[in-house]
């Protein structure tokens, strides 16, 4: 009954006069749109500890920049491990046993745990105490002492995370870090907004998480390069269309101590940075979250195990591995659009 009342009231508000002025406003907007041809709008924002760059084909007065920026802030407030106002922070600093998460956070946690199960724990969102021990969360980088590290290692058993709908139970002392998937998840949300706003062409670079939306304005496909982990150049490039291209690499965050390099992707077994002869792994697929989760996971698995994993579980996804020797391995589903840089030794990985 209440609903019906509201509908009747609305009818009075939308009288003839209101409809008339709405039509005029729509016409004005249409004319304004005509006078403002679309061109690439470039903007950037600092969030999730990185620079995010947007290149979006839109009319200059479209305010897509503001729309994307608001979404970046919204997702950051959901997933930040360090912002006391974020939902993840509240989960990490829960009181009592159970925490009721939003549906959105619960879905992300579910998705992560699924990949953790599939990869035998290569992806471990419960590693936060160890990441903290290395100072990767604050920038106060240092090799942790053995006691601090073994203390942190007690709290990273992701198999003990329990979920029932949006209810989450974490063992005492456990804290989660969604750094391995956050930018990929945000990518998907931004792409959704591009689609809602009828954007036909855009290139997103969320701190190295690339998404090629549609094609370039001239009708050719976006070409994405894979960075040489040991230098400034590229080891390969390939075209991408409506795809995320996400790289996990040793060069993206690291510090040096006593002449040794320590990077930010950690092994749950040792608590130390993964050392398996890989420098980077790039995933190419239409889902940013999956690309981000898999880039970290395959990096941790190493070349041999991740090739097996790819063949068995994700043969539809494109993968590019760069080894410490500077050699490139790429999956055969990328073959017809993949160009290794001059002088780079490359190997095709068959399904
Ligand atoms: P990415 O750049 O997507 O590979 O994510 C790396 C980030 O994920 C790190 O900076 C840490 O915050 C976190 N991390 C490091 N090692 C792991 C791991 N084995 N599983 C899950 N997250 C990790
Ligand atoms: Mg990742």
C-alpha cells in the first residue's frame, strides 16, 4: 500500500511542465555532446600504494575521470589493509570471533580461497603478518630476525579461515592482505563503469595491472609490452582487446640489504621472498581479478609447476614467464599475436 502511495505522488511531480523541461534538458545535453567530440582523457590517481593511470575515450565534459576516481576510493576503502576506516582493516581488527562482512568483501575472500585451494596455498591472503615483518606494508624494509619471523609464521594458516555466507571466522592473530588481488578486482569494477558509460576505447594502468578496453580510436588493437625485469626495455609485446594483462614481478617492489635483493612475493613455506628462477609472470585474460590472483600464484609455483597447473586448470588463459636468465616462455594461445623483442630467447609452451 505504501509503495502504491509513493507511485501516485510521483505521478503528480512529473506533471506536464516537468516533462517539458526534462525534454529540453535532454535536448541541451545532446547538443552539448555534439559540440564536444570524444578524445582520450588522461588522468591519474595515487591509491593502493601505486599510481593508477586512465586513458579513456570520452567527451571532455563527461566527468568519467571523477566517476573512476570515486570507484578507486570506494574499493580502496573496502580492501586497504592499512587504512583504519577500511572494511578489511575492521575484519583484521575484529573483536570476538565472527565478523559479518559485506557481500562484496565476502565474494572477494571466497574467490581468493578458491585459488588458494587450487594452487595448494601458493596464493595465501593470510600472509600479512609475514609481509609486515619484512616492512613491506610500511616501507620500513628489513630482513626480519628469526624469532619475529617464526612468530609471524604461526599466524598464516589460510586453511583455518572459515566462511558461511558473509560470516567470516579468522583464527586469533590472523590478518589478511589482499594486495595480490586488489588491483585486479578494482580493474573489473572500473571496466564495468566504462561499459555502463558506453565508453568504446580505454587503456587502464592500475600500477602495472593493465586493461585494454576495446580497440584504439583508429581501430587497431592496443599493444602491451612486458617489461624487462632487469632493465628499462621490453622483453616482448602483444596485442590485447577487452583483456587484462597483469604482471607479478620481483622488480615491482624490493629492497637491498647486505648486497642481496629481497622482493615482495613471499613463500608461505619459508617466509622469505620466492626464489625459483623466475623474475616475472604475466597473465592475459578477460577477468582482472583472476589475472591478478593467477599472476601471483603462478609466480610462487615456479615455471615447471605453473606450466602443469596452467595445462590442467586454466589452459584458456594466456601466460608469459620471464626467467632470471632473461628467457621468455609463452603459452601457445598467444602465439599469433606475440612478438619477442630482438635478441630475446623465447620458448612456446604447448597446452
Ligand atoms: P602481486 O603484485 O599481485 O603479485 O601481489 C603481491 C602482493 O601480494 C605483495 O606486495 C603482498 O602484499 C602480497 N603477497 C606477497 N606474497 C603473497 C602470496 N604468496 N600470496 C598472497 N599474497 C601475497
Ligand atoms: Mg597478483
